[in-house]
C-alpha cells in the first residue's frame, strides 16, 4: 500500500502540473493569438498609427484590447506608454529578451498593488520586421487557480477511492497467499522436528500446492531413507555379530581345549579364516560406502580387456557356484578393450556375480556375455534365480536398499557398483521376473569422457 499510495501521489502531482500548464498555456495562447491578429490588422489598415505608436497609443490600445484582460503598450525600454485602464503607470515592465527578438512569451508575475498572481503575456508589435513596441496582456489567476484546485480536489477524491478499493483487494489477495504460507511454514516446522509422518494439505492453488506436494514428497523420501538406514543398521549389525560370534566361539574352544585333534584344529582355523574374510569384506564395503558418500572413490585407469576380467572373476568365484551345482557359461564377441580401473571393475563384477550365485536356484546356469560395440562394451550377467519384485526393481541400486533383508548382506554392494560404473561414464540396467531370474547389463564406454576424467582427477 505504501508503494501504491506513493504512485498515486506522484500521479496527483503530475495531474496538478499538467492541469496548471494546460490552463496557463490556453490563456497565454488566446492572448498571443489576439495580439497577432490585432497587430496584423493595424499593420494593414493603420500602418501610420502603428509607426507613430507614441502619438496614436490610445487608438492602438482600443484596437488590441481584450475583454477580461488589461492591456499595456510598452516601449522597448520597458516604460508603459498607455494602459487599457486609462491610468498612467510609472513602473517599468520587465520585458523578456526573446520578445525583443520578435517572439511571444508569457510568465506568472505578482501584481504590485493587489499582490495576487497574474498571468502576463508579451507580444511584439512588428513594423517592417522591427520590434517597435510590446503589447503586454495581464489577467488575474484567481478564477483559474480556483478551477485548478477544484479539479485537484476531484482527483484527490478519486485517488482516495482507488486507494481504498486497492487496499481491500490487496488485503484479500495477500491473505489468500499469506495464510497458506503460514500454514505451510507451521506444518514444515512441525515436520522438521522428525515428525515426518505428518503431511501438508495439497489443496492450495498454483505454486503453493506444488510446494506442499514437494514437501510431502520430501517427507516420504526422508521416511523411506530413514527406514532403509535403520534396516541397514540392523542388517549390518547382524552381519557383523554372526562372524564375531563364530570367531569368539572357536577362540574359546581352542584356548580351553587340550585334546583337540589336528583335523578339528584345521577345521577351526578354516572357520576363523573364513569368518575373518567375511568381516574384512563387510568393512571394505563400509569404507567404500564412506568414500562414495564423500565422492572420494579413486580410479586408476589403464587399458584392459573386459573379457579376460570376466573370465578371471568366473574362475575366482567358481567354488561358490559349484557348491550350489551352478554352471557358468561365458560368451565373448568383438573387441572388449576399454580404459578403466581394473580393480574397481573387478569389484563390480564380483559383486554382481556373487549376487547371481546367491539368488540363483540350485542346478541352474549363469550366463556371462561380453559384447564389444564400436563405442562401448556391454557385460550381461543373467541368472535363473528368485528374481526381484517389480516394486523393488527401481530401488535396488540405491544405498541401504535390500529387496529381502532375510538374505543377509550389507545392502551396499549394488550402490557402490553403480557409483563405480558412473565414474567410468557407464550405466547399469536391470531386468527381472519373479522366479525366472534377473539380468544385469553393464555398459562401459571405451574411453570415458573428459568430464569424467576431470572429476576423477579432482577426487584423487
């Protein structure tokens, strides 16, 4: 309202000066036009009187006078030769310089006797291109000023009415915006105190409705992430406790027993080694997760053959597959050389192959396919296992997510693998069907983009 009132005041001021200029200019133009017409008449029919204006001043005044205005015949020096009032004036008139150059002009002056403002118009009397004298028309501005203020009073009343109308409309509009914002702010503060189960109303119009829906979506995502985090903590705690329990039990058995056979001792050491490796694997996942969160995964790129890497992973993990009587078939087509980090890509393949073995049905087959294309190389790992539910499929690459928490694991393997592949400028795509199996396709460019290389150098 302050801005609106200020604008209205500026408009009122502009109206005042505009109306004032309009009336003054109108009066002055009337006098100037009359003076020019009268001068032309005198020049044409009474040129002798005009030339000898001192002797014929009465006739000149009678020929140029105008009702409602006082006319003075003024010499070039400013002395008043004759006045339409018939009273001789002793004071000198301040003749503007432009009038002496043959131009008409007007200005507002103050009457020396009444002290009121008068509009004075000066028009030159020309004879053969020379300024002989000046016609000085003066008129009181009392009525004009009264008229101007009448117009301004009307303008002020209209401005006040407009201000009231605008204030009421602004108040309604402001409340329609401010009230929802206050409600959204209040509910957001309540939500910010870990009350993410509460939801904002989404019935607000336009952008406020979009804001409410966005905040509700944020709350849903936070709840989901928080739930996944808690499930992850529970799962990882169980994963850590199980090998630690086994290690602790065998250490106590070895320390407390005096007659253990060599076979029992070897069995205990084998279990200790396996459980220790399991703990190391979990800790490495947690360390990789920490690096992933802080974008500190370092890549050491070199030229490598993905076909050889896949075969190496297959040989390394063959023992686990054979325990479930699972066969692994490897198929290679085309040139599979790329520029990448061998150890990190091996980590990705081990994780995916291990998942394929873990979730495959016994006596089934896992297909490993490496396909060399002109610009990239694809690796497809296809199993005949339990599959992934459609509702879980979009989230399996996210941190903490596990489609089945009873299967164990940290829930970080695929998330870390996805990050490693992304750092290589590649992609991971999953297709799955319940009880029919899962297919994971990793696509890696032959040479990562300059953008990816810069990112890795900075993180290094």
